[in-house]
């Protein structure tokens, strides 16, 4: 298991409580079929199929984010999976509008 995956698993265990933490599947970045999927871009069919397969096999996944090499996304398949978690921390999201300048 890579250091990034160990770090993500440790972070997840601190940020939320889960009745069965083994049910959270942490996706190793090296296991992602196309490394380009770890960078921002338009989602393709192969990427969607990969995500669908992950969510079919696991109710809860943690997968590397594309916005930052240090970010992870926690994805829950259904409200049933969400009912097994307790939120311990939350941060407000602020979109940096400098990235989306108004069209003149």
C-alpha cells in the first residue's frame, strides 16, 4: 500500500466515524487505469465505467481528487451508506472566482 493511500486512510479515520471502517475502499492512485484521470478534465466513458464498477463493488470509496494532489473524495453509493457515518468536521467551500473571469 502506497504512502498516499496510508495517509488517506489515516485521515478518513480521523475525520469520520464508521461502524465498519473496513468497508471504506481507499483507491490506490497506482491502480487507476489511466493516470490522466487524476488531473482535471472532461469525464469520459471509460472513467465513468471505472467509477461505476468501484461503486458496485464497494458502498463507500475514497478516491484521489483531481483538484489537488493532496485531496481525496469520499463517495457514498446510497443514503444507506451515509447512515453509517457521523460527521465530525466540516469546512465551507469557497470558489476562487479568479479562475472563472466574467466574459465581456
